C-alpha cells in the first residue's frame, strides 16, 4: 500500500469514534476527493483486464506460461521458464492501480479530437504534469510504430518545419534568422494513394541527401512514383529507390487553390500537423518524433475511437514498457 493510501486510512479512522460535524465534513470531502482522483476498478474494467492474454512473460519473454488463479478478479499467470508470477498488465504503462484504464480511454479520446494536454488532463481531474507523464507513456508505447510502414504507388512527399523553442534559437545580430534556418527542425511528411502515411523527424534544419535517405529510404517501395517539389535531396531518394519523379515547382503550386494543387494531399497533412502541434505550444522538442508517432496513430486506421484504443492497449501490453519517474526523458531519436 502506498504512503498516500495509508494516510487516507488514518483520516478515515476518525469515523469510528464520535466525531464532530466538522470532522464529518472533512472526512466526506476527503473521501469523495480520493474517490474522484483514484476511482476503483469497475466490474467492467476487471472483466476487460481478465479478457487480455499476454504474448509472453513480461520478465523473460517466454510464451510458456499457465493460469495461476485470480487476485481481486484478475487472472494471475505463472511463467514455466522463470517461475515468476504476473498479470496481463504487469510491466505495462497500465501497471498502476491509481489510474483505471477507463480514465486512459477518456484521455485518449480527447487526444484524438485534438484537445491540448491541459484540457485533456483537466477533464480527467489530474494535474497537468500527470497529463505530461501520460504523454510520455503514450510515446513509449508508440515508439517505432512507423517502422514497418512502406509507401507505394503514387507517393506525395514534402517537408514541414518546426521552430525550436525560443531559448534554443540562434540569433544573428540580435535578430531572428528568417526562412529555413538553424532554428527549424525539418520533418518529412509523405502519403501514398492508399492513404498510408509517414511522418519522420529528420533532426536537421535543412534536408540533405543523408537526412532524406535516413528518414525515407526504407519506407518507399522501389519503382513507385514520387510527386514532390523541387527539393534537391529528393533526387538521392529517387536514385536509390529507382522512383519515377513528378516535380511541381513551388512557385507555380503556391498560386493554385487547394483543390487544384497537385501536392494538396501532403499539404493537407501539413496543416493537420500544424493544428495538432499548435495545441501543444510548449512541448519538449526532443519528444518531437513521439508527437509525430502519436499524430500518425490518430490519423491511421482503425478510425473508431474504441477500436483505436483497443489497438493501443494491445500494443501497450505486447511491448512491456513502463515509464518511471527516474527514467531519462531526452531520448531524441526514434529507433
Ligand atoms: Zn518468465
């Protein structure tokens, strides 16, 4: 039992003796506050957890495990290899009795509707730093989610740029640098005619052959058609993956309406990204790929919130990653 719970018990023990109306008020306020903040798992939640089957032992990875009774309605398993006991949520981001999965669901749905961190966490009666912790946990689960993405057929590609946070800005004669400068973070955005997307942070201010290849090479099927602007570094990709190239000059396309613009498919994604990140202005730039993975997940199949959340929970259970407060948070590159 955590320290907080113990304190709670002590306060509640007033109830046993004759208490004054003030004490009663404090007890009931504290009780409802505690229940609001840490609701117990409902019957439905226990049923849901009971329905989950882990891929393998969270400690050694062995798939050789057996059922080993139940605890508070939740099945316990025992690993035949390392003989340790575990439950479906052991060593996952949900491995905390404090936050029921139903609260995660609420938070997640708000996210999918592009609510900012403070709104989403306020709705869940949690402090906003808890909200940030939830994001970090989500990033952890979604890490590498685009690894197996391969775009094919007709592929629209264009870079978008994020500003570094003000304190990291490089000034020239005390003034901001204009255009594509060192104060930008280049991110490759691509989508194919089946709607499959790829959003990869290049961690450079200006795309180079090297950064373009590193971000995209393994995600483009050979012989596809690349529809793009005249960005030079794309040529390296075109050569490497033997692509057909359809070039539209930015000076020409910027005069066209969205509908007429041949790059509209990728431009539309740019504006969704800007809208999404606009709600999270003060985000930690080292987590940018995490944000992009989250947005990719929000915009990709499955589309119904329930199915999306289920896919997320399944991934969370299969990756066995937990985030502790002492974990370094500045992992820059998505593996
Ligand atoms: Zn094991």
